[in-house]
C-alpha cells in the first residue's frame, strides 16, 4: 500500500484522522477527499506520483475516521477549511500544495482564500468553483432544464432526520448508488469496502448529510466571493462524463484564477479511482517535488 493506515492528531480536543505516503522529506502535498469517501480515495493516485512528494491525506469532519460530532454549522465549508488548517498546524506543515476532489475541492478553495500564503499550488477535481457565480448560474439553468434528476441525493440528505432513519444497516446499498465508474469497469473493491466501513461508523449518515444541509448557508457566502481571483497556480481536472458536475460549471473558469490549466478527461465523477494513471499523469506535470 502507498498510504499508511489512519493516524490521529489531536486538535482542540478532537482527534482527526490522516494518512501519509511518499517521501517523508519531500514537498508536502495535502490531498482532500470528498463525499462519501475518505482519505483512502487517494491510494491509487498517490502510488503513481513522482518522487520528492510527501502526501498528507486527512479525513474531513464527519467522514473517514475523523469526528462525527459537532453542530451543523461546523459542516459549513469555511469551518471545515479551518479544521484542516488546524490539522496541518498540529502536524507542523506550513506551506503545501493542495489537491482536492468533490466537497474536498470546496474545502480546498476555502483554505486557499483563508491562507493564500500557505497554498503554493491548487488542484481541483469535479466540483464547482465558489467564486464562479456566472458559470454556476449557467450550469444550474441546464440542470433545472433537465429536471435535476441526478441531484436527488442532495435533496434527500437535506431533509432533517431522513438519512439517519434510512441509511443505517444499508450502507453498502447506499454507497453502491454513487461509487461507480463511467466505463463499466468495477469500482475498486478495496476502496468500496473501506468507504462502507467508514460510513457504518455510528453517526455518519447524519454527519455525511450535513455536507448538504449546510449548502444554503454556503451558497450565501459564495455569492459574496464573485470577483475573487485565486492567486496561486491552479489545475482543474474534470471527469467529463460526470452527470452532476457538468461541463457548464467550468464556463468562465479563466476569470477565477490568475493562472489555471484545465484538463478534460474521459471519466465520471470518481476519476481518481476510475483512471488513476491519467490523473497521476496530470498531477505529475503540475506538482513540484523537492
């Protein structure tokens, strides 16, 4: 295996989990997973990265082996970013390159806004941009015109108590609805079983749903970020078969960064598991080793 088993660091009385891999003396690369996964999602890509990189992959609050506890406001993405910055402080990591997917990509953007001097390079995969008001609006119009049928799980989880009532005992069935590839190849079984293990930890259906229950407050914040420009070099890798994060979300992306490269790849949403060779190739062309 490339990544270690989960390790733990105490931050303000809470134990956050993280995994490590690569060169312990290398340039830090922080990798943030999305929903409904954990840090284990980087196992295949991490093992294909070039030499000279130290990979640190934390588990976000509510997922993996990190805390489930906390009021709903702690799952706003600005608060989750503060969690991650404190985790990195506790690990003694000041400046780092940042790789992210799905909700982890929103957390990464919030980290880059909160501490731009610490994020030297930013990679985002398959998530909307918090500062792209025009592109997001255009994408939502397309989604509405098609009945928003691929977004059903978001509305399901936004209902208070519904996920908590229906998911426990059915974690494998629940996750199998999402953890799929777009090319009819099997989703990696070891990864699937690890995510089922994590989602079976008591409290996870509710803490996982809180990512969606806080969207209204998140969106109010994002509306205030229109016009923000990320100053660090950025790479956006888009699995263009994704039925949720559709290509229209990338409209006007050039206005959101001082420097950005966009790579469109033939994959669905979980591109790091579906095409790890291709994802690693793009990361290796962008990340800077020691």
